[in-house]
């Protein structure tokens, strides 16, 4: 409000000319939205909360600022365009006429530019984010916490001495196994201690053994100051009873651009996972009958690279879980010396423990399936967003058709002073090309600029994320958008070229 309001107020008071006011407002808006979130701390602003709506707002504000700068400096664009492409006695008048017409109607041309730019901006930013997160999936062990195979058995028929029985499994060489960790869990009700209006909410409580804690590679966004390293936190779950760590979803973040699909789940309040320190926090956990309860001290908040489906939402040690209900190991995580053998190991385990209802999978396959699902969902969203290009192209065609009617007398005048039919047609095609190309360039420039900051923010919470330029997607967006704009304006341009000078001048009178 300040960045836009001050220049416009000075314009209203007659202190600034129109071009300077709108140009400065546009430049300030673009610059402010391109700054990283850490820049807000440097200038003394408080910690703001932000969600997915900020992504939409950032695109709108960036496009508004950029379009203001372009529209109110359009005469420079005309001069540069004529200098660059308007060589020769034929092209020079065509270029100047084609570029001068749309820039004479600032509002209509600005809205068309904004529509093109916003859609292109959204598509390119989404492509960058998809590519960046896809890089995290390439590191299978980083995403799975260092494990290669997961095996789950039926609670009705658990496996006694799972490690001891592995030596008798056909097709499995025990020497391939580097480490094994076990997990279990029960349904519970939880409430944060010290919350006056807190009601117990149903949530599973997962337990991990000491071998799991000694091998898992998931890190923590926040951890208790008593522990120096992430490994110390994992070991404390079994060495220090009544301790617990929680997934990132359990603790809110000030800037959270994720969308969680599903019902309500247990969450902590009073602090954020992007804070500097983890406050003293306790969780009261009840069994399903609410006859037994334990109080657990929160000693860590997992970072976003730890998917809850792999490690759980609320995780404690086996001794702490036994205070509520003694449970045998129901899930086994296996780390191999050679991850390429994970599929064969999973098949051998399923065959050997079929009576226990074991389902074993290679984590690389699970992660690849999740990558495919996420990619399909993102592509679907991109497809819906692409409908905006259809609307923008259609609008450009309507503007071109309307321009033929509005400029009928002017077209006749151009024909009367020597413009040939091909020159008139080329004028309209260059005009639509100018608007379409300018919108594409603005959208892509803003998208590539902002996506660098977005990817860097994601990389702080998700290991393996890296910036990748989606050249293929950018080329498709450019070709489809520009090609469709030419197709929609070809017929109006041809109609303009077919106008006879005498008829147009007579009707103009």
C-alpha cells in the first residue's frame, strides 16, 4: 500500500508526472516481491504468516507492477522496435503503425498484457517447482530416511524374532543387510499440555527401536537444546523414556505453501517449526479407552524431508509405548549394502513370511509411484491453468476483430496513401504479435526471477531440492501461446486487408 500509494499521491498532488509516478510504483512493487523473506527481517518488519494464497497474490502484484512500467514507457518500446526491426521503406511505417495502435489504448492493452503475463507466469513457476521437487525424489535414500525396504506384518500374527529367522529365508543373503529397524504403533488420543480449551484428538502413536534411531537419516527443523546433533535426538527416544518427536505437519509454519488433503489431525500450538528454539512442550497421550495416559516431552520437530507415511506423525520409543500398551514390532525397515537389490529382497521376504501377512516393498518403487502421482496432479493443475491462455488468445482475437471495425476509415486512409493489402495484413499481425510476445516475455521474466527465491525457500526445508530451468515447458508455452495468437488474428487481419479504400473512406464519413 505504501509503495503504490506514495507515488500515486504525489501524482495527485502534481508533484510527479504520470510516467514517473506509475513507473516508480511498478518498479518498487516488482522489487519488493522479488526480495527474499529474510530481507523483511533486515528492514525491521515483523515475522508475517503466509500460505498458498501468497503465491497467487505475488503473481498478481508482480504482473501489475511490470505492466505499469511497460505501458507508461511504451514510446521507448516503439522507438526500439522500429530501430531493431523497421529497416527499409516498407517495414518502417508498418512497424511504427503496428506498435503505436495498441499503446494508444493503455488500459485495454495493459489488461491484455496482464492476462497473458499472469497465465505464463503461473505455468512457468509451477514447472520450475515441479522440476525442483523432482530433484529431491532422485535421492531415494534421502527421501526414505536411509532405508531401502519396508516390510509390514499383520497385527493378528506378528513375527517373533524377525532378525533370527532371516537366515532361513530362501533367496536372501543376510550379508546383504546393513541394518534393520523396527516400528510399531497404536491408536491414541492426544492433547497438548497447557492448552485450556484443548480437547483430546485421535492420532496414531508410532514407536521406533534403538536400531531404527541409530540408522535413520531424517533431520530436525527444531530440536531440544539439550541435544547437540540429530542423532542424539533419535537415540534419546529409547534412552530417555517419555520423550517424543513429531512430524513437520504437527507444528505450523509462518510461511506454509503446502496444501494438506484430508481431515483434521493433531497439531501443536504456541510456536512455529521455523522458530529459532523449541520451547518446553508436553503432550498428554491417552489410550483409546482413556484409562491410561502418559506425558511425553517434545524433543524434536522433523524437517519436511521426513514424510509422515514413512516415519509417522508422533514418534516415541518402545518403552514409552509399552506404558500404554505393549506391542510387538509390526513394521521393519531394512537398509542394504547395495540398494539395487531392494526389489529382490522384498520379494523374498513376502514369500518367506506369507503366513504372517507380510507386505514388503522396495522404497524406491514407493517413492517413484509418489513422484508419478504428484507429477500427474501438477500436470492436471497446469492443464487447467492453460485454459487461461485460451481465454487470453480469444481476447486477442476479439480485440483484433474489433480493431478492424473501429479503424475502418483509418485503414482506408492507409490504403489511399499507398499501403498495399499485404502491408495492412502484416500491420495487424505484428500488432497482435507485439502484445503476445510482450506478455510472454513479462510472464517468463517474472517467473524465472521469483522462482529462484521460491526454490531456495523450499530447499531450506526439503533436502535435495535444486533449481532447474524447465526449458521444454518454457518452449511449449512460448510456441503454443504465440502460435495461437497469430491464428486468432489471421482472419481479422485478412478482413482488414480486403477493405477497399473508397468504401472505407465513404463509410468513415
